[in-house]
C-alpha cells in the first residue's frame, strides 16, 4: 500500500504518527492552523467529523494526487464535550469528571483525495475505575496531558492503572481508528 499512494498527515499528534508507522504507511506531516470551533447544535459524533472535515478543507486547493488525512478526537461524558485541557488544573478537573464513570471517545476522520471528502467516525466506550486525587495529580504532574482529549492517554500510566475495560477500538481511543482507516485507504489503492 505505501508505494502506491502519498499521504499527508495533517496532525502533530505523535500517537497518530506512531499508529500510521505501525500500519506501515508512508506519510509526511503538513500542518495548517485551523479554527476548531463548531456549531452548538451538533452531537459529539458530528463534532468530531465536522472538525476533521474543517481541517481537511484547509488543504483542498493545495493538493491534487496526494491523500490528506485529518482527524479529531473528543471525549464525551455526562453531556459534556472534553477536548484538550488548557491548564493542569483543567486537566485535573477533566479527570475528576471521568473518574468512576463510562465515557465515549469519538474520533472523526476525513480522507481528502482529488477534492472528494470521505468522512467517518468511530466510537469507543471507556470504563474508568474511581481514581484518587493523588493518582490524578500524579498523572497530570508527571505526564502533562495537555495535548490529549479528555486529559489522558490510554497508553500511559493512567490508562494502564485506571481503565477497567474498553468497548470498541483501542486505537480509536489512542486517536485514530486504524481498522476503519485501513479499509477506507484500501479503496483508494
């Protein structure tokens, strides 16, 4: 697959980059600043797809043969949308909201190819055990999760010690539903 298509990954996420490497996909990273705001009336699934598409639209006029891959991951709990925390205190607040609850991780993906948008999403449910204040503070101080939706990385300490189970795709929770992505990319080869 890698030699037939050229992929631009429009993401600075080291987790998405690693997942593509593990899929043996050749890609280059190109970043553009995009306003990630969204209309208030969207569902969590619609928000993730809306933002992924918005990120891809920034490339539409500048690419022809290459595939542009964009994604956006959000966390939804008790009717609240959790993006990336702005401060350590905000990260602590988010983790307190997730503690002892089930939340949804939604990743919206857009594949832009020849001015056509292929949009899809994946949803995983994540079950956190009740976390102590000390555990939350330890994690936020040591791992500084300000670049992660919901203020945590499943592949880090808190995921290894605090998540009881997942219903759905693990890679979706990491930030890219690789199973669905592979199927979509194979249609373009």
